[in-house]
């Protein structure tokens, strides 16, 4: 990565890239399968798309789902009661996680996997052609001081916006007026799904 950035910088160019955020320990059932504005994957995609220069978002295997048949896309469900003794929130699990931890707009208990594609920074040391909006004549864009790549900084922001949305969804499901009440609600939910 550093070599590619150095090479782009020496050529007066900029680079984009893809950041990946994984969230573990998310209980199943966050989000909604009926309300469009509460679907967890939609909320997370909106949060990631709100970051400057992000042009695409994937959940799980993302765009790969369009390239394979359902037998190679969907995650089969298994049950192992022994997982509960190991601290898992549910006895149900999947060997694969192509859905990226979200199915039908809700978390499924697996690791949530999100990727966001960032375009290269548009201010270049090698100026791009443009048009002067007053004279309508062609000209080269102004050369400004510019970073070569902001992908590593975007990852920090991506982690933050994802954390906020996960926390909001958690509080919608388990919220209360105090941490004690939230904890009681969450513990009650875990006990309820433990016996399913």
C-alpha cells in the first residue's frame, strides 16, 4: 500500500481504495425486516455512504451475489446447543457468512462485514482539464496541496459511523432509562433466545 501511494505521489496522481469494517458480538434481531427506515443494512449503508468520497458499499459478499446461483450465495443454518455454554448469544449459526451478518434487514448473530469503496482524491498535482464557468473557455484545474490517499483515514471514520448505527439499533431494541434497565432488557432477550 505504501509503495503504491509513493508511486502515485511521484506521478502527481491520487489513489482510492476499499475499507472493511467487521463488527463481532452483535446479537441477532437488531434492525427490522418490515420497516424500510429501520433495516440495519440500509442504515449502515447510509452511514458509510455519508462519508466523503465513498461511492459504493457492500454487505457480506456484496456484488458477488449477482455472479453466483443461490446455492453458492445463501448461508445454511445449523444448531449446536454447546455454543451457548461458550457464551454465544444463540445455538443457531452458519458455517459461511456470505450475508455479512445481516439477513432481511436484521442482524443474524454472525460477524457483520461491511466494505466501502472510496474514490481517489480529486485535487491532483497533475491538473485535470476543466472549463472556466465565467469565460466558458477550457482551462486546467488549479493545483492544490493534496494528500495522495485518504483511505486509512476513511477507515477510522467508517468504524465510528458503523459503531453509532449499531449502538442506535441496540438501544431501539433494548433501550430504557438507565444502563441497568438496558442490561436487564438485553439479559432477558439472551435468556429468551437461549431456550429457542
